C-alpha cells in the first residue's frame, strides 16, 4: 500500500510538471519552429560565432560563468555575430548577487532588449538613450535560483517568458534589421542550456566564383559602366552590346551592390 501511494504521488508529480515544461517551449509570437543555429554545451571554448565584448565569460562543466571586470567600466557583454530576422533565444540563468540579466539585438546600433532584474521583467527599444521601456511585468526574481527565460522577436514585435510569466511589446524601431544578438549581465551570474534558433537576416554567402541565380557572370559590368555606361562590342561577333538605359541602370546598381554599397552611408 505504501509503495502504491508513493508511485501515485510520483505519477502526479510528473503530470503536474509536464504542462510547465510544455509551456516554457510554447511559442510566444512565432507560429512555426526555427532552425537551431547555436547550442553551446559550455564544456569547451565558444566557437568563432561568439565574441566577448566586455567582462569574463568562462564555460566549464556545462555552465557559463559571467563576471564583471571593474577595469571595463561596463557590464559583461557577449555577442553572437549572426543577424536574425526572427529569433528564439532560450536559456537558464542564476544571479550570484544583486544584478540584471539581458538579452538583446543590434543593427548598426542597439535595437531592443529584454531586461530581467530582481523586481521583474521589461522589454525596451533603443531608438533613444537611455533605452525606452515599452512593457513591464513585476515579479520576484530570486538570487541563488535557476530561472528559465525565452525571448522571441520578429518584425516590430518582441516577447519574453520568464518562469512561465509572459510579456509582449510592439514598436516600429524593433523592426530595424538586426546584425547580431547578445547577452549581458550586471555584476555576476551563471548561464546554462542556452540555445539560439532563428531565420538569418541575409542568405548564406555563395561559394567562391558562383554567381547568383538571377544573373550571369557575362552580364557583370566593369566599374566605370556604373556611371559611364560605355558601349561594348563583342570581339567575336562584332555585335554592339549597348543595353537599353533602364537595363544598364539595373545592372550598374547590381555591380555597385557587389562592390560593397552600404545603405547606412546614405
């Protein structure tokens, strides 16, 4: 009888735990799964997609330990150098003392962020300085305990779920194209079970020498054709290769883009 009761309690515990775990993985604003792009095990050094900007980030035994370096005069920051049009970032974190935990994204500058502090959760956009909180949720976030955080963004929307409590926000600046995502920690914390899933902002680079499918290498114009649109004659056929004005303009713009045109310079 005693063993039967224990089994019943164990079964009840599993049934109660399952909805919570399922809820943690339930989408917030995305209606479909995204491919996993990064899932470090923190048993080895981080790969080349990661870049430590500030602080000390030490992976060991499945945990990423984060410590602020006073000389930096800045909170620890870790960049993931992949731009994502849509993203799901999940992890568990634990505060070792008073502090904050942040997940954010950048374009040419900061775009948006989710901020966790002792008093709760907030979502902010970065069109102004300091960043502007556009949604907040009060809840206790205790030190010395592991907390589960899921962050999503797509278009002009950003959402977060902290220990089952959800928060969403929308702002036009959040639609800014992203060049990378990042984690940041105020003072000290530990991170585990980190994963980043997403839709890349730009297509994968083509192999060397391979032209895009919508253009042929034979149509690539020399740089001076961008402005001069010089007539060319085929040495083999003697045919004039003059292009109509609109066609020449389109081809010239494509060449300029391949030569490194930067829309941020406009």
